């Protein structure tokens, strides 16, 4: 029997350690949480995606009375980016969240499994790692790819 490991490296940064472009993306993801429609969970998530054409697309979770019909912030942003700019490559994504108390979560919120799979597809289309910034109230987790969030992923397409 052989074994192998799947690992991810996560960098923890303070806001002052971010590059100006990273900070812009983080702030746009934070702002996007205010456009969340989440009357059921009251958990507001925002995402901001930087494309290689310089555009930044934002999205926020949109809930629905038929609960499974709602969509996470990450997928609302990535599907909009894909629909608006089909030829652009994803470069980076920032994800922020505010909890039921309305405050930004102290511990950065990491995307759900379905969003990881959806985002991975755009990373494969881009042909290189899409930087991930997971935003907490006072710290940011940085990963160099979506793949790091979804090791051992389904990629048979
Ligand atoms: N949600 C997101 O928007 N992104 C995630 O990665 C996890 C969860 C949303 C879905 C739902 O509207 C609310 O947060 C509570 O789960």
C-alpha cells in the first residue's frame, strides 16, 4: 500500500499586510455583503472576483423561500462573471461575511463544497491559480489557488 498527502498552505495576514489590489478586492467583498438577500439565515456573504481584463465582479448570497433555490455569494459572482465576460480569466477572489449580529465574522468564512467545485472550473479555464482571500474582521487568510481549497477534486471534464 502507498499513501500520499493532500495539503494546503494558508497564509494569515493583517489588513496592513495586503497589497493595495488585495485590499481593494477585500473591501469590495465586504461592501457586497450589504447587497446580500438573506431573510432566512441572516448570514450575509459577499464575494469579489478580479478578472484578467481588470474588471471586478461582485456577488452576494441570494436566498429564496424555496430554500435550495437560493445561491451563495461565490456562485452568484462567478456565474455572473462567466456570463458577462466569457473570455476573461479569473485572477483572484475575496470572500467576506457578516453574521446574524450584523458584524463581520472574526474567523474568515470559507466557501461551501459546491462553491469550491464551481470556482475550480474557472480556475482550470484560467490555466493558473486563482488567489483566494478569505476575509475576517481583522485578519485575512490567503491561499494561492482554489485547488488548495478543494484538494483531490473532481476534474474529469
Ligand atoms: N453562503 C454563502 O453565500 N457562501 C458560502 O460559502 C457559505 C454559505 C450563504 C448561503 C446562505 O444564504 C447563507 O450563507 C447561510 O448558509
